[in-house]
C-alpha cells in the first residue's frame, strides 16, 4: 500500500465480523504515525503520516481489542504526492474537436497517475482564445465553464488556441496556489 509523505492519508478499515469499536491499531517502528481512530458507521478511519527518513518499517497491525489476536498486518511504502494539475473536463490531449470542447462543463483537478485525492477546489481562472478572427480574455470565478466561454469556442475556427490561465485553487487549511495553464488547439 502507498502512503504519500507530507500529505493527509486516510486509512479506512472495515470488518464484516468485528465491530469498529473492537479494532485496535498499532504502528511498528517510527516510520509511520497515525492519529486517533474515529468510527463512522461500520468503518474505522485513521489519518496516517509516513516518515521514511526514520526507518523503512512502515507497517500497521490491526488486532481485536478483546482477544488481542492480530487480524492483519499491512505494510506501506511512501512516495511524494504527484503534482496537482487542472484539466478541461475529460479532455487530456493538447488538441480537441469543437464538439468535444463544447461538451465540457467544468475544469477538473487531479493528481496524474494516482488515486490520491484531497478536496482542492478551483476558485477562479482566466480564459483566453486566440484565432485568425482575433482574441478575447475572460475572468471567471468558480470552476464552471460559463456560457460566454462556450460561445467563444463555438464561434472559433479550427486552429484556434484556447487557454485557461491563472487557475487559482485552495483546500481546507491551505493557502491559495496557482496551477499550470491548460492550452488546447481546436481541431
């Protein structure tokens, strides 16, 4: 299992036969630290933080509190969090058809090649379009693709370049940060 260093890692533990209140968690060594477990419904939740510099042994032992019997030992490795990027809806190529572009409704955030997820939100962005017909720039609050942008894309000729720049994101307990631009050529 993979944990990300300097990130919030949530571990969820579910057992069909043992109540969450009867589950005991223990880390081996100093390379893995966990917070206080919380119970939500039939699941035990715990935040975990790896410290790979303090050793290689990052394991979590899950036991039954009543019997002290080890149910499972889970070994972890750590890595750095991939760079957060923005994407126009489901488009992940540098070129897209006008039809594909007009079908998108939002800018989305992701950590490429990773299932890591943290509640980042897009607060604002700027839209720019450049074509042989001219250029336009719009500032937008939020993550939705507004109708004015869709109209610009609809009216643009093939070969026009659209850009989403100055993409500002934030998350709980985070400062606002700016992501890399998105640049797409209309086919």
